[in-house]
């Protein structure tokens, strides 16, 4: 096969000729074992035909410093409060003289693939892969090939570094605050979805009860949808048990909003009759309820900052340290509901 004469062929030229994505080309260059042999052969043939140097490409992708970082998210930028994740990362990058390239994929696999292709073309030094809420993910193989960090998510085998909220600690501290205010009967309005926060916040609640010598009463834990309707139903249920709680810890601020509605229907006031603590610190809700909702804040801004700083400290492709699994404390935001 005679080589084409086009000068300075690019990674995208190879991808187009081989009929694969730019991400696939980069993975072949870096000897990724997950690429099918047939695709590898097409990529190698295209590189040969174009006179493309894989050694040069590897150097660009893995060694050269561009000062650019990629931030790929599912739907963070379109949310009213999780956007602080990007704000924290962007502020940290800007302070250090770096540029953050954002791609919001809307959970579309094609958009995600195009986003990673764009990052490679711009020779990013590293990538932050972020999700709207704390959950396990199966990210593209590319993240094992260049410096990357998972933000508000993790892989099951912990083979990539990640930063997440301390959900257990948040649940523990929320319950502890109510117990230390003198409440002996603390209800927990929990989420029904099988996500890490559901189990972890319950674990924190149970640990705080045990630490304060309070026996666990299963009737005080009610699970429902994590929205105002679910919170209202859960609060109505838990307030009907014999010897009802005098305080409620709610899985999130939306459930706390529903709990407010339920308590008012029962002619109970917050906090005089029942104290309430939420979780998330969605200011559009928490700051505007009456009374203002005390809540545990998800540390979105701090997680974004940590992710950038971690990447800057681990840009060496030969760095074979065990990937850190970092959690950040959820601060207590005190208002008037406790």
C-alpha cells in the first residue's frame, strides 16, 4: 500500500481513514488490550498509509503539557446546585493558570464519545469525569490511559482515583446534631433508590444512634421517593407511629420540603414541635423554606477543586501509585429548623 503524501497527518485523519473514533486510535497507540484485533489492524494500516508516527502521538498524549484539562459530565451543568462542581474545578484551574474544557454529554453515549475525541484533539493533560450524583460508573477505557480522576462517582474495582462526598459522615453528623439537641426519638426519611447515598446515610444515622446509646427503632425509618411528595408521605407515616419522633433527618432537602407540608397538616410547627435537618443544601429550597432549613451540604465546590489539584500532582504517566479514593466532609449549614 503506497503512503499518501498529505503532510503532517493528524489523529483525526487516521480515525477517518480507519473508520473508527479518535479515542480508538489513541487507545491503539497506547497498546490498550480492550480494542478488537480487527480494529487494531485497520488503525495500524491507516497510520502506515498516512505516514503517521505513533511514537510522536504517544508523546503528545502522554508527556507534553498543554495546560488544558478536560471536564466531561453527564448533566451537571444543567442542574441548579451540582454546577458548583464545575465552578470549583474551573476556579482551581484558573488560579493555577490552566484552562478547563467542558463537555456536558446529557447521558448520550455518542456525545460522550465525541467529547473525549475533542479532548484528545486538544491534547488535554488530564480529564475529570463527573456525574450528577454519587454512583458507580463504567467509564471509557481512555481514562486508564491518561491522567484522570472520577468526580462524584467511582469504579467498582477502585482502579481509578475518585473523590466523593462523605455520605456516612454526613448522616452521622446530621443525626448527632439532633441527638445533642436533646431529641431521643429521631426519625429518618430515606430514599428508596439503590444508590450509595441511600445506604451510606442510613449507616451514618445508625452509627450516631449507637454512639449515643439510643436503641434503633425500625419504625422511625421510612423510605419513599426522594422528592417533596415522597417526603410528605414518609413524614405522615412516621408521625403516626406510637411515641412519634420529635426530630426528622431527611435524605435530601426535597424530602424535607415535603416533611414541612406534612407537619403543617398535622398542626405541628418547625422547630418548636419537630426539628428537621435536610441534606444537599439546595439553596433554592433550603434557604427559602419557612423557617429556613438546616441541612448538610454536599461539598461540590470542594470536590471540583480537589480533582484539579490531584490531576496536577499526578501527571507523570509512570506514576503507579495506588489510585486514591478520597471523600470530603459534608459541612453543616445551620438555619432555623433545629
